[in-house]
């Protein structure tokens, strides 16, 4: 990689200076300006210095990266270029280039197969390109911050209050330049002393967290790395509850944080029903059972092994960790909600939960992860409403794809017959409230009462919006009962 031109570091929101845009060759032209998220490709093609690649020199590619204007020239051999696919991704509101070396196209004219070693290098380079020097383990005494000191300082201040239930994960993600999952999880590992207890290599830990963050799909409105960071923060709040804090071992805490961080890893942005009816290979692989959750678990295990984070532990311990991690992630399958809820309720009725028993502690971790995964309606209205809008957007996007391909539209995914208000009312009534009522029975603390209080307020807020729609005579307004009956499978509605 050859650096052709470089400017001083710029704030994120400052545009590229005019003297750079007018400099011929500093940033060359493109025949595909949509690659960089430009609103009007015609404007780019008419302006000297549009961000792109030069069609006359297919070995050159010029990009602007976050926080600074740096022009790179990527040099590939013709053999490598013929196998490399490019696709776009966006982190937050700032466009950047995503070079996906996992897309290897087969060409009849290619000269011989690519060796496994070369493919591994390509896979590694994809993540290498995304990872900043700071995340690749440079000495902490001379760090290279992605953001300026003001942003970094604010992010650090927020981490000091990471145990607050009102923690704003959206703000923290902006302050950390889209690295909320890496920053928050690494902070929690240090806070619990897990790095020292399990003798973890800090470089390997950062590499693992970067790989996890990159394997979440940032184009998903809901199931992305910010959601994973939010679930991890909620899990931390539950781990601090008195009953758990005095009973859980460091091993339990390690598993809980790892499961929260990876519980939706590589989520495709569609549900299990969509994968099954489209005969997706994952549905076949996992025999139509907990398809997504099995994929999240196996993906997490793959990254743990690739990073070598626990390579120094005995093989038996590593295999045990992988099994228990899978048990936690599989518990987040919403189709098994009744199974876990009934078991939880039975334990509470019998008062036979013993947290000195490893099996019971693991079950409580499963319930804590389930709560953390769907705790959005128990947050403040400002946060809960944002999450509601994002998950509904993802539902409706799936419905649009199903309509486009003449498939039956999945429940809750038809933007013509569903509304965000009714979807949320049904979700809170049939899924969230029963679970958090039982959690409050297990852990009757201020946090539990706070969550139930926010749930009641948010439910009232959505109900008010439903009533307002009804009074305004909205022709598209479905009844609440219709939406509620679709929110869960039949067995869940019988609970």
C-alpha cells in the first residue's frame, strides 16, 4: 500500500478542503460513485476530485477515511484483482470503503488455484484494513486515537457510568466512532479483572473484539454491533445485581459477557422463517431448528479459535467454554420462550434455585441474557422508541423483499397492514412483560422495579398512539388484537 497524499487529521464532520478537491489526481474519478454513498452520482462525475478509482489505472483506488483525508493507492496483481470482490458498507452516517476479500469469484481464465495460505492472508487483510492501529495492540503510552481528545474524553466519561440503566448506547457509539462494542466490552473485561484472572493477551482480545464487531452487519437497522453493545451493557447491569454479584464466579461472568457480545453474530437481517421458506443453506445445515442461534454460536466459536484468545487454556476447558457459550446463545431463540419461562416460573414457585450449584447459575445466566436481549421496552422512552423504530424498519424491509420475490409476507413484516404502535404493544404484552415479571420475582431490586416502571410507561405511550390513530379514523389502522395474535407462535399465546 503506497500513501500518495496526506492531510492533517480533520474532525469527522469537516468536509474535504476545496484545495484538495480541486487538485487533479489527489482524488480521482469513478464510474460507480454510489460505492461511497454519494446522494447524486451525476454531481460527482462532473466535479474534479470525486472520491473513486481511476478507470484508466485499475490498480489505483483512492478513498477518504474517517477522521482524516488520506489517499491510498492499493496495488494488486492482476491475478489477485480478478478474485477480489468489493462491496460497500456504512458505519453510522460516515461512508467508507469496505473491501470484502471473502468474495472470491471463480474465473475460467485464472491461472491455477489460490493456495490456502494466500486465502488466509486475504481473509486476514480484510480485518486488517478495518482495524485501526489502536486496535492492533500498539503500546498504550503512545496511542493513535481515532477521534480527537474531546470525543475520546467524553466516551471515557460515559464508560465510568456504564452500570447505569439510562446509559445511552447510541450516544456512546457516536463518541467512540462506531466502535461501541469493542470499547465497551474491552472496558468490562478490565473492570471485572478477567484479563488478569484468565491471563488474556490484550492484543488477542482486541483483535477478537474487532473481528466480532466487523462480523455484525452494519447495514442491518437493528441486529448490528450497536444492539450487541446494548445487550452487553444490560448484561453488565444484571451481573451487578446482589444475588448474582455474590454468587457468580469469574468463569460465569466471562461466559455471560462473551455470550452477550456474540449472541447475534453475523445476523443476516431476516428471521428464521425467511431462511426456511427460501431453502437457505443455514436452514438445511441446522435442520430448521434454532437456525440463526446455531449460526451465531458457531460463528462465535470460529472467531474464538481464529483469534487464539484462549489457546493457552487446557483443551478440556476450551471445549467446555464453547459448549456453555452455545447453551447461552441458543436460549435467545424466541420460539423457545415458553420453555424457559415455564422452567423459570417453576423454580421460583418451588423456591429451589441454588446459586451455589453450577447448573442453576448457568440457567440464571440464560435468563439474564434473554432479558438483556429484549430489554429495549424497559429502557427510557427516548431509547426504547429508537430501538422500536429500528426493529420495525428491519421487519418491513424483510416484508418488502418477500413481496418482491412473490413470497408470503411474514407476520409483522407487511408495512401496508402493520404499524409500529401495534407491533410494540403486542411484543410488550406477550413477550417482554411475562419475562420481566418473573425476573423481578427472582431479583426484587430497584433495577427490576425501574425496568417494570419504564415498561408500563412505554406501553401506555404506545397505547395512546394507537388510540389517537383510531380516533383520527385512519383506514389502515389494524386492531390491537390482530397484531397481538401474530406476535408469537401458538404455544406462546397459550402461556
